[in-house]
């Protein structure tokens, strides 16, 4: 019996000890797991990508996602850029170029209880504005390859956490300003296509307008939509406006306008036409005249008076590999067009790189990924290597704009080449030597002639005054002198009559004014 009690006591003690040991080891393991999870969470970088699913946008998720993931793979393979232990976690949400961008951000924080460390996008101005305001309030870094409108230039208030890795439209305005100063032009007409949705051309022209306004230029503008008679309306507006014209429209609209201008004799050198090619895309302002139709020959002649402004391209060897991967991924999603790699695709790739470079600096200085304002300021005022070349961000968090000017250098063959480049960081416009011989003589616009316009027929006169011009001047002078003398005698003879008539008119005006006042008082008293 004693041995039974002893064995029972021993067995119970052993079971109790095992249970205690298990609970102790389990508790320690749980604590250890919780600590590991907390450490992992601390080094998890949540990136919320806000772009539209609709592939009609040049910056849709299917188009941009391969570029972002290419950047992440490059960082992980590099081994030195990404801070030790940190991992990028990507979350993609449909922004729909509207309120869904804001809703997606709020849902992630309020419903999913996941706090993003970086916002990529949106691109559309109307979608980006509320997101940027909330990012500023929540101290979240926001990097976009869009939001290019001038309204986002002010970074001291509600857009304080926004960094733009594509040149804002005002940067393009600086390029045009340098070009106009080179030619000593101070008058311009801005013509743009109004689509009432994304309004890309409206915002682009607005950026140019703001720069010219600050330079005290004389500016006229004309907006059109692609209705039945839009070409005639545009040509008529240009004929009644200034003779240096900057246009932003679809590629087809630009071609139709230039054809109409050519038929009106406006491409002989009395007008200078500039065309904005947005986003390095064929959708907006493609400077190519050739379409393979019956108007090609006429278009070639017309485009000899058209210069196209586009983003400067500096391609690295790595870019070719990047472009092929992006194209392959886009084609798998059913996207089959020529705009696989545009400004937005490149920009969001570079945005990931920029964020990691800024984060490294912040961590080095003893701060954390939660110090959003410090990360934002580390993205500003710096130059780094992007997928297509150097990327320079100014002290206001906006990318400097480098642009190229393309013109027809051989009217016989219709060859178009880059004739000049503008470097935004240096504010320098460089025209290429020995390449603009066919272009320069055509721009003989005399800015001092103000609103005077030439006839709509091609001018074939020589540089001097002909016999008929001299005769016209003499006859005009004689007629002017005769009219002045007649007016003098007329005024002297009928001076008294004019004074009496003026007194009568003043009396009548007084009566009519009193009648209006009585009528107003009567109306309100009746009410």
C-alpha cells in the first residue's frame, strides 16, 4: 500500500511537472513568437498603390504593376539598397480616377487595420487631391508620377507630403519660356482640347499659362472639343489671335489643324506652331505627319512649320530589359498598343527606388519608418539614378523637367529630328549645331507687330518694299492730310451745334436715369 501511494504521488508529481514545463515552454514560445512578429512588423514596408483598373488609362494597374514589381526585385537582388531585414509589401487598389482612391486609403486603415507606410499614386488630379490632404494629415509619404497640375506646386499646406517624380506642367512652361526668350517673343496663343474628364491638356496649358503670366507675356487661349467644325473654329481663332501658337490635343486633332492651317496659307513662316507631346505617348500630340493616307504629302508640307516638345529620353542599357519585361506583362493582360513604357511606367519604378533611398537616410539618423515628414524631405532636393537615367528632384519635391524640341530638318523627305534640348536643373536650352538650318529661317515672326496679321495667302515678296508699296504709302499720306484738313474746318464750323447737342444728350440721360430709379423703387415697393 505505501508503495502504491508513493507511486501515485510520484506519477501525479511527474504529470504536474510536465504540464508546468509545457506551459512554461509554450508561454516562452508565445512570447518569443510575439516578439518576432513585432520585429517583422516593424520592418514591413506597406506600399498602397492607388491606380485605376481601367486599361484605357496610360497609368492603369496592369500597365504600371510590372514596373513596380521590377523595382522591388531589383532592390532585393541588389542587397545593399534595401535596409537589412526590411521587406516591401505591395497592396493594389483601384483608384478609378475619382473618390475610390480616398475610400481605398480609409478602408485600409479603418477596416483592415493596416497602416500604409507609403502611398504610390494616384495620378489623376481629382483623385489625388483628397488623398494628398489626408496623407499630410496622417504624416504619410506620398509619391506620384502624376498630379502634374499647378495647384499641387504649393507644398507648404495640404500637399506637404507629396513628391512628384514626373515633371509638372509648369516645368514644361519653363522650357517654353526659355525658347521664347531665345526668339525674343512675348506674345502667345494657347490652343487646347478640352475633354471634360481627365483634362490633361487643360492642366498642361494651365501650367504653361502660369509661367508666361509671371513673365508678363501677352496670352490668348482657345479651348475646343472634337465636334463637327472644331478645325475651322481653331484656324479662325488662330487667324484672329497671336501668331506664335502652342497646341495640346490628340494626334489626329493636331494633324487636322495643321492641314487646315496649310490650306489657309499659314505655314509659310508667318506663324510658328508648337505641339505638346504629353507623357511620351502617341495618344497626345504625336509629332508624326505620316498616316499612309491621301493627305500624307500635304501633311508633310504642313508639318514643316510644326515643332514638337516632348520629354528628353536618355536610355541606359538596363532600360531595354526593363521595357521588354513590362511589354511582356502588359501583353499577357491583353494590352496591345505602342504605349507599353511611358512616363508613368518609368516614374512609378523610380518612385520605389526614391522611397528606399530616403528611408535609408532616415533610419541612419535614428528615426523610424513612421517619421513620414522626415522621409518626405529626404526625397526632396536630391539626384539619383532612375531606370532611364538620372532623376533630379528640386527643393519643392518636384522633378526637374528635361525636354527635347523636335522639328522637320529635311522638307523633301519629311525627316524629323531633335534640334534642341532643355535641361531643367540648369535652366539651360541647348540648340544642336548644324541641324536646324531648315527650321530657323521659317520663324520670322516680328513680335513688335502686335495683333497685326498677314493675309491668308502665301507671301512671295522679297525682303524690301516694292513699287506698289511705295505708291500706297504716298497715296495714303496724301489722303490722310486731306482728311485732317476737312475735319478741322468741319469742327470749327459746327462747334456750337455739337455743344448744344451734348447739352441735350446730358439732359436726356438725366431723365432716363431718374426713370430707372423710379422704376426700381416702384418694383421693390410693390414686392
